[in-house]
C-alpha cells in the first residue's frame, strides 16, 4: 500500500469518524456518559484519581458494551442505507483497506466519547476546587484504548461474521465450552485492560482482519492479496491465544485465592497480640515493598478499595495521620485492593506521604462482602477500609474498621503512648 | 473499446434463471437496454459492473475479463444501480469526496476539481453543503449520477429508476448522456422507450434472459415502416379491432378513440397510415415474443 493510498484510507477513516459523531447516537451516549461521570465525580472529597477511576469503570462496563452496538451499526450502514452497490463498484470499496479505515473511524469516535466523559469529570472536579491532576485522567484514557478497540472490533466484525458458517462454529464451540470449563469465566473477568492490554489489542486486530477477509470474500474480490490477509488473521489470532495462555496459566496474576498454600496461611489468626503476617506487594511504580522494610517502626496498615468512595476516604484519613505524626517514625502503608495494578499509580501520586501498595482483589461496592484479595484473606478482612496498627515488633495491637478519623486517631495515640 | 459478451448465463441459487446464454457486442456510445421487469437487464448490468459472478460464459469490458480483472474494471467503471441511498449525515460534497476516495482519487486538488465538475453536471452546486438526508428523491438520483461520473469512467452503467425525476430533469439528463457518450460506453437501462429513438446509437431488448433484438433504433423501426396504422374506432368496436389487428397502443383523442396497430394491410374504413414509433416497435417485438400484457 503506497503512501497516497494510505492517505486516502486515512481520509476515509476521518469521514467515517464524521459519520459517527454527527449521529444522535453519538451525542446520546456522550451526554449520558458525561452525566454519569459527573455524578460519580461529585461526592465531597472525591479526588482526581478517584474521579478518573470511576469514569474508567463506566467506560469499561458501559461504553464498551455500547461500542459493540455502535461498531455493529457502522458495519451495517451500507446495507441499511442501500449504499452497498455504490461502494462495491468502486476500486477501494471492495478491499480490506476500507474495512480497516472504517473500523479506525468508529474506534476514534468512541474514544472521543471517553475523552468527553473524562473532560466532564475533570470540569466537575475543577468546579469543586479539587486540583486538576491531568495525569490521572490521561492514565484512565490510555487504559480505555484497548478494551474499547476490542469491543468495537467485536461489534464491527460480528456483523459480517455472524452470517458466515465459521462464526456459527465459533459461537457453538464457545457455548459448549463455557459450561464445561467452569474456571473459564473467572479467567476472562480477571483480565484487566492495563495489565493485559495485548489481549484485547491482539484480539481486536484479529477480529478486524477477519472481518476484512470475509468482506473481500463476500464481494468476490480478486484472489490476489487475500491469502496474505487470511494469513495475517491467523497469525494475530494465534498470537492472541498465546498471550491469553501466558497470562492465564503462567502469569503472575494466576488466581492466588485458589492456591492451597495461601489458603493455609489464611487460616492463621491475625488478631491483636499476635505477630502480623508479612507480605511483599508492588507500589505504583512496580517496586516491591515488604513489611520487613519497616522493621523497628510502628506501622499503620490500611486496606481500602477505589470501588467505594467511602473506603477511599481512608487514604485521606491516613494521609492526615501521616502529616500529624511526621518525624515520629511511624510508617503509613495503604493497600489498594483492585483488580488492576495500574489503578494504584494515580492514587499514590495523590498521597505522597503514604506508601501506596497494590494487592490484587475485587470489591463489589459498599457494604458487600467483597475481598478475594490474598492479603485481605490473610488479615481476615471483613470490610474496607480497615486499619491495622502494628507496634515496633510487628505485633498487631489494634484494628479499626470503617473510615472513622476519630477512631483511628484514638487508636494511634494509644499506640504512640504505649511505646 | 467495446464490451463483448459470449454465451453469458446466470442461474441464481434456487434455480431462477437471470440470463440464458447471451451474445452481445456493445460499442462505444449510448446503448439502450430495454425489457420488462425480470427480463435480465439488472442481472446483465450487475455482471458487467463486477458485482455478480456469471454462472457460465464470458464478458469482456474494454478487454478486461469480468471473472478475473474485477479491480481493473472497477477503475474504469461508473455505476448507478436502480435503487441506492447515501449516508444521511454527510453533505453532498462530502459524499462525493467519500466516493472519490473509494475511487482512489488520492490527490486532494484533483478530487476537488472533479467533485465541482460532477456537481455542475448534475446541477447540484447550490446544495453542495446540505446534508444528503434532507434531499428529495430527484436530488438523490442526480447525486447518484454525480458519484458515477467522478472517476471519468470509460464505461458508465446506469440502471434508470422508474420514478423520481420530473420531466424537465429527465430531458436534461437524456442530453447529458448524449454529451457524455463521446468516446465511452454508456449502458442505459430505461423504461421510457421513446427517449431512445433520438439518443441511443444502439439498443437491445431482453426478455426472460434472452436477446430479442440488438441493433440501431432505425433497424428496430424498419420492419414496421408502411405497416403501422392508426384507426379511429368507436368504443364498442374496440374489442373486435383488438382481435383482428396487432394493437400496439390505445389513445383517447378529441373525437373518440384511436388505436395504433401493426398490419400488412389495412381494411378498416377509418384506418390510415402512420409513422412507426419506438413504442410501436417495442410493443410489437414484445408481443411477437409472447411477452406483452397489453392485450
């Protein structure tokens, strides 16, 4: 493909983008998404990192689903508007370049929606007087690239694939395998966009390539070039499968909760008067930090999860405590329990006085029993936030449940007096 | 430059026959394609536009084989299907820009020149900035023509719609076809037979996938010369005249009814000779093939 043809394809992508953003669907989704983002960014004390995190959650669970529909609608547009024959009779109208260019245009339009939502959350934050922290929003945007691409590719490709026997076969295999391999769904749901971005990216690319191949075939395009495209599709799918295997089977993110050794450790008591279980957890930059790094110092260990804003207040309370007891040797460690390691970065930057660590786990909102985080099990966590107060010897002397600044302050002053 | 069709046959899945072994040569110039619905006109045009694979036989468009050289044919092809639509959110100008890009006109300046020219040719310059969703049926038809002209096609295939154009517009377009048909092939499938007498250099009549006639309009008229008559009839004798003569048309005149007939001799007292028209010739041809529903 020459440079002029590439430029033409880019222009087509731009036109496709125009087609998308001029529709009522686009503005409907953008408006609803922005309102949701503003709502989630509104509670008092919501920080920029939290606003961006909440917006990303809306994106992953809402916009990604809609992206499937938007992609499907875009792929079916020619048929809907009876423009197929006009397009097909053109030299480029029956080639794979068109499919890829159109996909790119639709993807771009959905990313624009994400950007609008993030901007809405950011403006809401600015109105509330919270510091801007562009980095947190940029982080959330970057993390939406791959999942939105995959969702769009799914909708875009399924439209052309669903009519083919191949797609029917794939669907049949899928629905037979899901009940048979029960462990499969947790693997999929435990994938996170930031850690596993090659998975959605490769799968998305493979789907678009597959759509392009079947598009060319349906139009009886001359055979030249089709083999190459089919080969590329095969290679992409194989690569995606390998990447998935590597993450699911061999990766560091294997579900440790089902690990028998860890379950045995979890049976230990971590009560007041007993030595706290040790750990090694990564911080926002991926460096491992261990409890032994704070040997000889009193430690406040807070578990919290970004899924509940109430629990996120724990970080503010702990930051306040860290400021108050600065210079008295106390270590304030916050363990962020989330599926995605990339979450911890922006929150860590917002709380420079804390040691912000990440433990893999899930939370299902306020008040729910929530944690499958390994360290949470070991510490017999019942809710987030929970603060553990450890003395100089590493013994748990107190445990405070809930985001109560007063309760923590009382427990802390007891701890500092006792030494 | 010409189109050569040999033994072209198309059987659709399900056994419906679109074309039944067609042999035809289409030279440069305006070529009229006539025939009732389902006669195979659209099948033929879609095969020539590389949108449909023939079952058997071969067709060469300017030397390119429709089986193999699809990309090459699409480079020199302008095609307007009978029914089509556009993306309602784009303006007329943007729509043409989109289709020009699909025609691989990659240079921006060149693209703009061609779009301007095409808009002028179909008289849409004033509404170039309007969204196509707001266009009337006739305007969409004209935009359809404009998109087919963008790549300066050597072969222009137009499947004319049965409706959508007002008479004035129709005449303007007919003139446009004649102007355009200098050194290129224009295949025009139309329902308005009369128009072709003056404009088409060659025409073909299809019926049930077979060729009934191919040649110049004058050749179609020739056998009817001095065999075409008009009879002034009373209303009650109409059915009798229909039985006796080969009727090609019935008209109401100021004095009563007139029937156009084709016959070797005229025995009716109020019958007189007339010049054959394209309509006479077309109906005559169709009736001879047993295809007309006019009786």
